[in-house]
């Protein structure tokens, strides 16, 4: 990478390659930076894009794979595709729990009767379903827009649902194993 910052124009661009600092990854990263004398560096483009962190421990493969695709869509700024994959993640949760019905709204209601999680998470599943409906059906207009913010909130909420459905029990079991026997 050349350094043009000494006495150059007010705004210019640099490109370059770097190695990921994570020793588990160590892949090449391509970037485009803009530099402004008063505002400093700003990354305009990074490839491969960074994904939101996701712990898939104890989550069934079909559910985790679908949600990972939602994360990849988000990282590539494909927000409509990400919303659809978030909705599909809910479908996968229902399928994994053997919940069947004609539509996702009814499946979520049945899931809420079958598993024990906070009612706010079941309510949130319905809102995520509506987010997915907005992008999949032209006539649906529950959300005013589907952009980065809506998808990031949807992703964070979906992560909480996945933790409650699949990971809390495993965490409790790990904690119990740490106790002194017969206590």
C-alpha cells in the first residue's frame, strides 16, 4: 500500500491487502480506504465482509446453516435476502421441533405451547415473521422499511431465540457438572 497522506489532495483512496490477524483464519483481506485530511481514514469496502458473531453450539445443523446464511446476506448488504433467511430460520426451528401447520403464524403459536421460553421471545418471533412477510409479499407493509437497522435488530433477536431454544439447557448442564457431587 502506498502512503499518499503527506501533502496530497484533500480526499484520496488507497487499496491494499492484509492478512486477518486471527491465527485461526489468517486469510487475505482486500480493502479500499478513503482518506480525508480532516476526517481521517474510512473503510469503504472490505472483502470478505465481516460477519456478526454467532455461537452455533448445540444448535441443529439445518437451523444454524440457515441463520448463517442470514448473517452472510447481512454482511454483503443484501438486507431483503437476510430478512427472508431470518424468517426461514424460524421455519427451521419449527420443523426441528416437529411443529406443522399451514402457516408460520400458527406454527409459532404451537411452538410457544410446546417449549418453555419467555413470552417476549414468542412475540418477537411473530414480529420477525412479519419482517420476513414484508420482503416476501408486496402487499405486506408492517415495517416502514427493511434496511440495515431492521435486519441487525432482527439478527440480534434471532440469536436470543436460538439461545433460549437450544443453548440455555446446555449451559445449565455445564454449570451443574461443576458442582460438588451430592450438593
